[in-house]
């Protein structure tokens, strides 16, 4: 009898979890707010909104990212892009733990978000640095970063004074 109760309890918990997941998916990854519809209209056609919901940037970081997307062909007006930056910076802000020292970044320890903001990189470039570091080990000098596929060497050179190890 006790085993049956345990199985039934596990089934009930699993059903509740599935129900919660379905409700969250129906709600979508973007919380309500002024600009949500514009973000869904302008940003979602290329890469969906799930990637956006995973990012955490400060206002400057979001502005750089949105400007980069506009330069790549995102369809929107100047007002749309301004609203998108406001919505994203309010909804997905940079955590306080990433704001410690905005002028320097330890490239052997920093998160992708921190690399993006401090080195003025696109998120994909910062992700490439983290992936390379995890696969190949720590960096010894700033020039090591210029050899990573997908990272603009000029950006690294321009921000070399902001890199620590």
C-alpha cells in the first residue's frame, strides 16, 4: 500500500510540474511591459525571444546589441529601437554582481555578460571567449584573445587596457 501511495504521489507531482511548464510556455519568456510587443515583432523573426530572455545587460549593452541587430537588418523604426532598449534594460538588467568594476575584467573568470559589457563585444564574441577558455584553459596575455574565431581582434586590441588575468 505504501508503494502505491509513493507512486501516486510522484505521478501527481509530475503532472503538476508539467502543468506549470505548460502555463509558463503559454505565457512566453517575455514579461509584460511597455515595448514587449515591439520586441516580439522586431526581434523574434530572426532568432526568437528565448535568447533575449537569457541575456542580462546594462542599458549601454542593450543599446549596442540593438544597434548591431539594426545594422544587420532588423526591421524597425528609430523609435522602435529606442523602446526596445528601454524595455530590455528594465526587464533584463545586468545583475549587481556583474557591476563590480566596470573598467577591468578578468578574462579567465568573467561571465559572457561581463565580457560583453566591459570589452564592448557582441554577446556572440563574449560567448566564443568563454567557450574557448573552457576548452583550452586560461589566457596568459591579451593577444591570446585575438586568435579566437568569431572575435574581432581590433576590439580586443582597443580594450586591452581593460583586460586582467
